[in-house]
C-alpha cells in the first residue's frame, strides 16, 4: 500500500476497489441486489448482479462440455494455464492484495501473504502435472500386468468462505485444472469482488496459452446458489469450506446422489504449553496465531492449555503483548488487528465472552469494541479469558479473537483436554522436552489433521496436506497427495499371454 489512511471513507475504498478490478482485468460489475461491502467502514462499495438459477445451470453445462475435451489434454500441457495464472498473480500481486484488504479487512502483510500462497500453489501444481503417478503391482497370474491409473474426475464445485477469499480457491482450482477437471466456483457472498478479479485473471491465462477459458466458471450469490452445485449430479466433487453447520447440510446432500465431498469445516484449535517451554518464543507464536486476521481463521488458536508451573507467567506475557496490539483500519501500516467481518461476528464474540464470564471465566484483557470507525464497522480488542474448565462455550468455535486459557498438571490430562472438542483441525505444543513433542505427534497424542511443535496453529505451508478430522470434515487440500481427491482411480489388468488363467486359482468350465 503506497498510501496510508487512518480513517477511510467508503467512497475512497470503493474507488480503490474499482481501480484494482480494472487493473486485474475484471469487467465492470453489473448492478443488482448483491451488495459488496467493506468491513473497514461497514459501508457498501458496489452492488452486483447475483447469478440466477438458470445462469448457474448454464455455467455447470459449460463446465461439463469443456471437461470432455480438457480431460484429454496431457497434464503438463494443462499446467500451462496454471503456470500463466501464477505469473499474472505475481505481476498483479499488489492490486489483488489491496482488494483482499478492502473486502475482508486483512492488514496488507496478511493480504500479500495470501496472494503469495496462490502463487506458491500454482508452482506446486505445475510440478504436480508431471507426477500424477499410479502403481504397478505384481499379478498372481502369469503373463498379466496389474496396475492402477488415475483419470480426471469431472466438474469440481468449489465453495469458499470469506476469510481466505482467494487462497483456498487457488488451492482447489490449480490442482483441479492440472488433474484435468473443470471448475465452477461459488465464492462467499461477502467477497464477490475478489472472486471477479481471480476469475478474470484465470480466463486471461487460459486465452493467452491457447486453452479453453470455459474450464472455469464463476457463479455469485447467497447460499441457495451453492445449493445448486451441491445437488447437481453433473458436479463430480464439491469442495466446500465453511462452518461445521454448513458441512452437515452439504455432506448428506452430496452423498445422497453418490457424489464426492471435500469438506474443510470448523477448527477449535488448541496449544499445550509445557513447563519446559521457551516462553519468549511461545508468546510470539501464540499472539500471531490467536489474533491474526482478527481471529477469523479456521486455524486461529482458541484454546491455550498451560502447565500450572508456567500458566501465570504465560498469561502475564500475553496480557503485556495484547495491550500493545494496535486495532484499527488495516490500511494504517501500524495496525496489526483489523475489523471483524460484520455485525453477526461482533454479536457472536460478545455473546461468547458474556457466557465465558457467566461460566466462571476471568477476562484478563480485551473484549471491548474500538470506536471511531462508524456504527457499521466492528473493531474489537482481542480478548484473553482464563477459564476454570473447558465449558461448553470453550468447546464451541467462535470466529473471533478470543483466547481461552486453561490449566493442567499432568501431561496425559493435557492431551485429553486438548482432544475433548468436536473439531480436529490444527494443534500445537510448546516444549523443549523431546519426549513430550514426540508423544504429542504420536497416535495417542493430538487427534488433529495438523500437529505442530514450537510453532503456532496457523500459517500452514502449501506443500503439506491441509485439513482436519472429526467435525472439521476429514478433507485434505493443497499439497502432498491431496490431488487424489480430484481424480478417479482405475485398476487395470492386462493379459499379454495366450492363456486365460483366473485369479485365486479358480478353474471354470
């Protein structure tokens, strides 16, 4: 950001958004009843035309038609689109990051980091295009070859949440395209502008490398638009990111039509701080994990389980650090914590804090609304609350910067407390004891999809599979072998002999 303001007007932010859209090649938005708002002021930037049911049906139809040809293009050739997308993202990183900041309220460093994550996954996917490996197995029948091959799956419906409006789309889309799938994207209704920008960049990338731009479709609107992707049998995979409540609706409906689901749902992430922990390192890691993106990450640290010998010092350090956090407009370069996304998020944070105090919790610091940004903008001081036990409110995920602090005496009890929540996304332990670290990573340790040692719960790299267990949904995106979710597996047997032996030594006839 070259220009810094302490207080922006909605009209100034709208002008910034329109300039970014123009640079990114997105067409001027058609006016409609889908508002594009900014949490920085709470005001409306633009109004957009939401997709109609017929337009969603047509988008799925175009993606289905495009898939028939796209699946036959060699994977390294398909990767040219993704390679060019990564180059365009690098060229226009600043403009897209500005749009993320305006539409979501992320501070510039986090917004730029999200765009860089898109570039990174494009690089990963390009390399992956030459590594979609199958297996050859030994056949029990002479003169036979037994192998597995992987083929493009079909149309992938991608439903994303507001908090990572572009990175999660890129995780899915870059991998899906090199796997030979086509994509229909339904972004959050809270972030339509960033979606328009990404769609424009991808279409441009496809055209510039001579590929079919119809491999990617964008549909905009509220939850009923996403429902059409969920219910349409032409959509082979629905990759949905959002709340556990949303997952409970999506999962059964896709399963009912025998489609596939990749669910990335809630996270109520915990960290254990042992008596041997390096508290200076621990404090820095906790603060970033707990307050980054104003606590609106699925990997946000929400529960801190500290050993009785160090819990008081940990809380004292956190209180000191939290009181130095500057909350305000994300376009102010000194600000570390921006706004909550909307009034609903604010109400949920207030309700959770009130319930925690009712349950015997002690509010150490934070929890107050920061005034001066307008009635419709919701800036909150991140809160630290000491809890006597892991009550119902602690076991729920509140998408806001609240850190609950709990105390333990026995390491087994700490692991049991850590695992005693419905969600299972990300987790951490802070220790200098090698045995404690290894125990946390073992089968009877953390039950989460991500388990870290001496780093926070957030900030996952794209090379590893991202996702969680239990009510987090069980899906995996991004790195490792997550590509398999976007393809179908075929087991092939080739008889190159003149005989016809049967398996298991069966003789017939």
